């Protein structure tokens, strides 16, 4: 099992590979979401015909089915009342998984997943962390259907959890921690809390073929190679960083079937933007090395491994980045809690 990044490694100044910055054109606006029902875009998914979008929070399950012009074609609805939906993932069989995992105030005894069919039927799966409450806004699905939750921590670290056994409904099913991540601060503008926002994981996605895993912060996306579809192994590898600048509260991310990366932000009249050929950047960004960083800045670390924080493309190592986040932690919790349902 994978554990937390070793603090000794952070303090020791050991040189390790950092996230490489992608040489790609900036994200291009595709369309603007004008529907007044979608003002807190938090999760996004795509298939060959449609996009699927969810708002942050909500008092029932609502998945907006969009055309590629951002217009709402129809809404998949279920009367179940979630606590705080934060992300969305699309399974190969068409099931839409909603990550009901938001917990700003760290007060939930359980978090939840809702598996919603295209006709609106929903199955509830309650989950419990092994080590106390966490706020989480990112949900990944493995190729075998296993869900992975990536936490959001105002001190700059994120942890990765998956069910410790087969899901049962309504549960709860215990989670197990399988990895941890430390991102370095970047200078990409955007987000509600300044540079500290570049440390906070706000969304996740897996490419249609399962070979690229993406995590996003308020300001950047990190693309991890997953040639074998193994999400835990992928998050140990060196990622490619793609800047997503000037999104006021960027939380949504998805892959089109052709490898285009989509991103979106909360706010009325927000744009969906696209980075064409994003999955191709992963092969380019990892050429010339094994693709394995073990404990790289931006990668997960396994038991016994150590990590340093230097990241040449950002100029801000992990520890100063965490210090920046600590300074604004109280402000971040206050500001973001005002944007949550409860």
C-alpha cells in the first residue's frame, strides 16, 4: 500500500524529476454556458455525442446533458438529496458516477458516490475514510470501474483513496489510502485564493482509453501516463503540467474521446475551454525518461520513498508553496465555504 510522502525527503533537498510544462497552445474557448441552471459547474464528462455537467452541491441529483455548443439538451434527474456533489465520472457502460465528497468543515461521518443511469435510476454508496474526515473534489474511475477519491487540502497535500472491498449499497464501505501527492506552486493566474490555488486539487478525469489520468487545480492540469490503466501507478509517474489560466474557480475537467482536454469554471455564463491533443502531450513530455518518477513533485510516493520539492518550471518548491497555502488557509476555508451549499 502506498503511504504519505516522507517529510525527510522534502527537507533533504534530494533532486527528483519535476512536472514538465507542456508546450501547447493555451486553452481555447469552445462555447459559453448560458443556462441559468448551471452557475456552479463543478464536474464535467464527455462521450462521443454529449458533455455531462454537474453543479456544486444541490438538493437533488441533476446531470445536465449538453451539446457541444454548451446548450442543455436534457437533464437526468433523481430526487435523492446529496450533501455536496463535487465531481463527475463517466463509466464505460454509460453510468454517471457523482462524487458526493465535499466536506469543507470536516464534519461528515460518511461521504458518498451516486451511480446514476441515463434514465435517472440511482444507487447510493456511502464510504468512510480510515483516518478521519477529508474534503475532496476529485473523482477518478479505473478501467475496472474502481472509484478513486483525491482529497483537497489547504496545506497543499492530497491523498488518494479507493474502496477497501467491493462497494455495497447503501454501505458504508471502508476506504483505504493508496497514495499521496504534493504539488508545487505555480505562477499560473486564476482561482479564488491566489497562488495557493495552484496546490489545491479540484477535479479529475481519465482519458477514454484509460491511458492518461488528469488531476486539476484551480490553475493547472497535471496529466499522468497510465499505459496499463493502473491509476495508482500512474500517479507515481512524472506528470505533464498544462496551464489553465484565468479561470475564476476552475473545478471541472474532462477528456473528449479524441484526447482533447476540456476545462470549466464555476460562475454564471462561464466558458468551456479546450486543449487540443492533450493526451499526445503526455508521450512528448515523458520521452527521454522512463516515465517513472517514484516520488516526483506532483507524483504519488510509495512507502519508504522520499521526495524533494524543487520544480524548475514553477520556481517555487513544495515547502514554500505549503507555507503560502498555510498563510491563506483560514481565508481559503472561509471563502470557499461561502460557495458551498453547506
